[in-house]
C-alpha cells in the first residue's frame, strides 16, 4: 500500500511540475536582459535584431541603428567607465495586449547604478524591445 502511495505521489509531483507555465513577466525581464547583454558584449547586430521592427528594413537604416548602439556604449564608457553588470530588478507583462516593461539595473564601472525601463512587445510569439 505504501508503495502505491509513493508512486501516486511521484506521478502527481511530475505532472504538476510539467504543467506549470512560465510567468510572462519573468520572460519579459529575462529577454530584455539578454538583449542588453548583447549590447554589453559588443554584439550590436544581435541587439538591433531584438528591436521591434518590420521583417525587412533598409540596410542603411540598420547600419544607423548599429552605429547608435555603438555610440551609446562609447558614451557609457566615457561617462561611467562602462557598464559592468546588468540585472533585472522587476518586470511586468500584459498578456492581453502582448506588451510588457522590463526594469533593468545597470551597474557602471564608476560604481554608480541606474535603472532603465525597457518597453517590450510580443510579436509572433517572440518578445522584442519597443
């Protein structure tokens, strides 16, 4: 009898763990952090790919977006000795409208911090920066 009880308990635990859905707010925060990690690691093309834009944009416009990302990092290096760490401090998701906000905490090389809000939108199942 004990053996059957433990087997049923194990099956219940396995099914309950498998049926849990990820919190949309958590996904919004983690996705925004991934995009900003690309920026921090000088992968400007991947950062630009994380922006909500039409399927195809003109090459010169894409080049301008990449140049802007490079300039942003250059400015942070000049003003704050660079960004050293990015962490998610909070996130919200509106699953009805497929929008969300990620609150990222940027820690700079001069030991200052800044919280930035990254507006997000879900399109075709993928979260993008607005």
